[in-house]
């Protein structure tokens, strides 16, 4: 009996010693949001300025990622697919595997530089390529998704603006093109109300002037009509503005802006946003 007890005590001692050594070798990890989003220290809510990015592929970004056109992400965070904050790196969006460089980073860089060193910019990417406005209106699946993500992000920061680029998918018929402005204004009005964000600034970008003049089946594309509707948006929607696309080039597919164009486009969005905020 004595030998047995001595052996049991020795075994327990060796087990505890091994456990202690293992804990030293592999210390417990700090709690974080997940492997794709390292934990970050957030600024005070009033100093964390949030921007919701919605629309289709040209908002999601299809530009080539390269070092030459990289943008600093100092004081810029992004809301990940897992609804967690992480340092902003591209691609910001995650709608499709082809998501790459977009306009969001250059927009955020301008806003961060203009807002003071104590302000951090938070981007909430929600754009999905190839989607019509009908999926973004109140009740639509993408509207619900963007609303939920924005509300989750707003627990940590203050919503300062909404960025929109969409319309290529509504250029296929004159009916959807002619009604685009009214439908977009209604969507934004509903979204502002559901977010409880008052008349938060809204900036819509015009479609690329490089788009094809003919759609499927040889029918005329109505993208110029959509651009006219976007251009007249301020008459229908208070506290809204337009980012011009004139002179911006495509990446060779007559559909998507190239990386230099997206960087410039983001700056134009920022200029329009700042004017609205100053008012």
C-alpha cells in the first residue's frame, strides 16, 4: 500500500511538471476576433469615423494589386467578413475571389489625413459584384446584409458617410435606367432611417465612360441614362453628391476601372464627401 501511494504521488508530480512546462512553451493566446482579423485597439467611438461601402463590382474593386499603387493604411481599419475590426489591407471586399484593389483605400487615406491624427477611419465593405439595384432596396437581401453589418460596426464607431457605385446592372433596359434615380433615392432614404443616422452624407459615383454602347443581343446600353439619373440625384436626395468618372480608364475589359483610376476615383469620392460634411 505504501509503495502504491508513493508511486501515485510521483506520477501526479511528473504530470503537473509536464503540464507546467507545456504552458511555458505554448502560452495561452490573447482573445481575438479570429485568424483573419488580428485584435486591434479601437479609438473612442467619436474618434472612429465609419464609412459604408455598397454597390457592385467597381465598388468592391477589380483593380490589379501592385506595390506601385499601394496606399498607406495608417489609421485605417476594415470590418471583416467575420464582423471584426482589422488593419485595412486589400482586398477590402470579399464578395468574390477576384476582389482586389478598389477605391475605398484612397478614399480612406484622404479622409484620415484631413480628419486629424486623433481620428481613425473604419471602412465597412458590403459591395457585391454583378448585382442590380433591386437587391439593394429595403427588403432586398443585400440591403439586409449591409444594414446588419453597418449596425454591428456602429457599436464601435460613428457613421460619417455612405459610398455607392452601382448601375451597370440596371443599364440593360430603358425602364430600369429611367427609374434609377427615384429608386436609388428611396433606397438611401430607407437606409438612413433604418440606421438611425439622420441625413448622413451619401456619395454616388458615375459609371465609367468606357462602358460598351451596346449590351447583349446588340441592344443599346442605357448606361448614359443611368449616369444622367445619378447626376440629378441631389435634386431628389438631400445631403447627397456625385463623384465624376470622366477621364478614368478601364483595365481593358470595358467594365472595370483599372488601379490608377480607382485610386483617383477614391480621391474624388473623398472630395465630394468632405464638401457634404462641411455643410
